[in-house]
């Protein structure tokens, strides 16, 4: 269950952040988005995860919209005017019901402008409700 005003604000904040151009490119030269996702997740949540690893991982985290998206770990990388978004399902209940998703990293490339438009459309629809 989601608190709609908070969810809407989070979506709009993401759109504003993307319009600002502050998102970052892939951090490791010559490494694919999928491999980068796996590398960022390697020690995520470990008690001995170095602070530098946590900060690097946090720089790319996206879709932190509460209970509506808390079943995925998603990262966003900017390549000029395009975005590369990777995500991975992690909740055990989801993986039991969708075993093919276990260990899979999904990726989408989309023009930044188009994704911002989608987010603004979501926010407008939520405002109408």
C-alpha cells in the first residue's frame, strides 16, 4: 500500500533530478551496465561494506519510491541524452513466484526526455486521483 502524495512527490523529485542532468555515466570503463549493476551489488548490505562502496552505489540508486518499488534494486546511468536503467528483483516472495527472475538483471535504455515525460505523466495521473 502506498501513500499517494508521498509517492507522487518522489516521482516528481526523480523527474526534476533527471532534468537537472545530475545523473552520472557508468562508473567503470569498459564494463557493461549489467556487469556494473552486479559489481555495485557485490557487497551491498554487508556489515563490512566499505563506506566508499556504499557512497558509489548510492550515487546510482533510483526508483526509491517506498513500498511501490521496494522489491527492486535499481540503478540509473546517463549516456549523453539517454538513460540506462538496470534493476533486479530481490524479495524472496517474488523470486519464489517468479523463479526465472532469480539472479537476473533487467536493463532498459530510454531517452532521458522520454523517461521524464513518463514520470510527469505518472505524477499527473496521481494528482487526478
